[in-house]
């Protein structure tokens, strides 16, 4: 007969062995979970870094997404398994385990959203490619998909937040930020998709401005040509395009928004169409344009659209080219035509091929109208891959080459969600060089901006050193390169206002050595600092802008300038083009001048 004592010893030994095995399994499983989670994270970072929107929508990355999802699912499964049940019951240790499991599950859930998006959108894309639906119907299909995925993203559980170990706390903080970005992106994408679909549905009539990037203003090329854009059931057409100079306004000029009037009223943008773009706030520019349109006695329109040569060439890049008056245009040749070649044969006050200057101008504007009509025709052509057009236009929109404004608040919210409204934010910074030479030479100017920050416990001084180089070559006609002796300008010299919009919380804005600024003060949610500059041909000129921000401000959003070529920004050895960079981050500044401050760029989303 077995003694009870022996039985107890056997049971105790067995339990001890089981406990040791359990601990070993938990340790091994924990290491495997950590390995899987790290593999998933690394794979996801690589995917995000080189993501191609078209590849995602067409399911070309499904295999990578599925493998990454499997990594996160493996980590979540191990940490949420039966073996970890006793640990999850413990107050402090259990919280760490629950957090690790939740973070892994959240990564899996995010990948599920990507896989659902591709699976549900693929039939729509196939129909779009086959021509059985148009881009308007495709957007109406995509909108509800995005809205549903937004709801799923909102419901993702990020696990406990209190009393976490350092690495877990940091991982959760980062995930909370990424989760918020995902929720916001899906929300904005759903609004934007529905808004674009409604816009194409029509019926609607918009003022259409053709911006001239060879003669820049603030955040856009000069608005020198105007027409009307008509939309109805997916059909897009352009009315006659004419010079804004042909539209005479009655006196007095229309009333300007307060900051617009205070900063730029001296150039009469409410009376002079060509001066509408002096503020980078396109919503203000567009609203003023509509008031001017009404003042002439025209029928009301639904909003304003601005496109520039970069936007038109983006369409051609997707469609393969256009033919106008027997001439073939590719994306590159069209861009060159619109930015330079269309002006080359114009000799003001001269006779060219038997035609006077104004007659040449009329021919040129008629040709612009024909080009615009040909581009619009390709957008709605059934032979064109519509998704490629939309993606090219989206890329152009990132650089402010397309902007839209609507009098309808719901439609305007869609443009805001799509970041097509051209509005500035309270933390925006934008560099502009406003052409006052009446030349078409901006394409020959290079702008570089170097940012430095100097921190103190109470404030952060931001120093932006801007260098402008004038590369106008010899042999350009005066209409492009200019020659204004009355302004002290020789061939190729450039006169303008170098303006920097800075965050609204900025104080003490100034330019080194300039006690007579051209413009300074509030500009909507931002403030603007502007200095007169004359850049001689073949020379460079620098201006140093300074302003201060409260110590708690940790980022600045660098807005694109719409310039061609782009503005290049540098910060502590890192460079980025202004259409690609998103925010300048400096949330870990040091107060020791002998040490470098931590400044990084984030990509524009």
C-alpha cells in the first residue's frame, strides 16, 4: 500500500516538474512572441517606407501583408494563450503581458484592414480597368469601403496604458500615435472620396484658373488665365479660356478679408486679378475671386479650381500624351511648353512674323485653351486607365499644383479632408518668392532654406536662412528674362518679396538687417514676414529669418510652395523637397549650445 506521504511527495514533484515545464514554455513562447512581433514590426516598417498606393489597391502587396499579419498574430496568440492565463491574472506582471498581447493584436488588426481594403476594392478596380464603370462610380464604391474600415480602426484595442515597463510604454505611445493617424487618414479618405465623387456627379460650374509657375506668387503661380469648368454626370468640359486682364472690374474694388487687406491691400488684390495669389491661403484667394466674378455681373458659380502646368503634365504622364494643332506633347514636353516655350517667340512691342504683340498673345491663349481642353478630354476617355490618372493627380495635389474651393460647406470639408483646399494650419510654415518683376523667370531660380533651432526653457528660436540663386541664361527674350531700367533692373535681374509664413504662435518675427519689411503680421492662422529682394542674374542672395515659438511647441508643418523647381529644406544635415517633407519635428531640444539639437523630418502623408 502506498503511503499518503509518498503520494503527496509524488504529486508535489509532478507539480514542480509541470511548473518548471510551464515556466520554460512561457519563457520560450515569450521569446518567440517577441521575435514574431519584432519581425512583423520590421517588415511593416519596410512596407510603409516604400508603399505604392496602386500596388496596395491592386493587391500586389497582399502576400507581404499576409506574412506580416501572421507575425503579429503569432505573437498575440502566444501571449494570449492558455499558458499565460495565470500570469495575466497577476496585477503588475499581468498588465505587461496584456499590453504586449494587445499591441501585437493591434498590429494584426491593422494588417487586416489593409487586406480587407484590397480584397473589397479589387473588383471595383477590375471594372474600372475594363471600362464597365467610370472613375465617378468607382469612387462611390470606394467611399463606403473606407468608411467601414474607419469604424474598424476606431474599435482596435490598444490594451492597458498605465504602469507599463519602459519599452512597452514607448511602444504603446508610438502605436497610439500611429493608430490616431490611421483613424484620421481613413476618416479623411472616406470624406475626400465621397466629395470627389459628388464633385464629378455635378451638375456644377467652377471658375477655372490656369496658374503660371513661371511667374510665382505665394503658394501658387500667378493667376493669369481664367475659364469655366463644367461637370455633369462624370462629363468634364472647359469653357473659353481668356486673360484675366480682359475682365474689368467696376470701382471700387471688392472688400478683402481683414488679414489679406492688412498685409497685401497696397497691391489691390481685390481690383487686380493678377494679384489674387499674394496670400498662400487659397480659401481666401478663391472667395475673393468669386466676389470679383459676381461684381462683374456674371452668373454665380459653385467654386474655384486652380491647376498649373505640373498638374496638366501629371495627367499626360498617366494618359500617354496629347496632340494639339498637329503637335505631340508628352508630360515633359508639355511642362516645358507651358513653363517656357509658349513665351519664347513673344517680343513685346515688336512685330513677330507679321503679327503684333497682342495678336500673338491671343494666339497663345487660344492654344492654352486647346491644350486644357485636350487634357480634360483624356481624363474622361474610356481608353485611359482612370486609377493611374487619379494617382498622378493626387501626387500633383501634394505640391499645391491643384487646389479647389467650394461655396458648399459639405463639399469644402471634402476638399479639406483631401488636403486640396490650400488652407494653412496654425503650425504651418511656407516659403514664397513673390515675383514683382513681371517676368517669367521663376523657373530659373533656385531656393534653399536651412533651419536651425536654439532652445531655452521658455522659448525656441527658429532661424531660417534662405538662399536664392538666379540662373537666368543668356539668350532669353525680354518677355521671359525682363529688363526694367525704370526699376534699376538689367537683363535677367529679379525683383520680388521673399516671404515666410510661420506658425501663428510665433513672436518677434524679423529679418536680419531689414528694418523696413515689405510685409509683416497675421495671415489667417499663421503670421507672415516678407523682405524685398533684388537678385542679379548669375548671383545669389541670402536672407536670415528669425522667430520664436513657445517651448511646448514641438513641430512645424512645412507646406509645399508649388514652385518649379521645388524649394529644398535642410535641417541639421537632413534635406527634403518641400512637396515631400511633412513636419519638422524638434520635440527633444537641448538647452546646451555645445550639443546638436535633435531635428528630424517626417514624410508628408
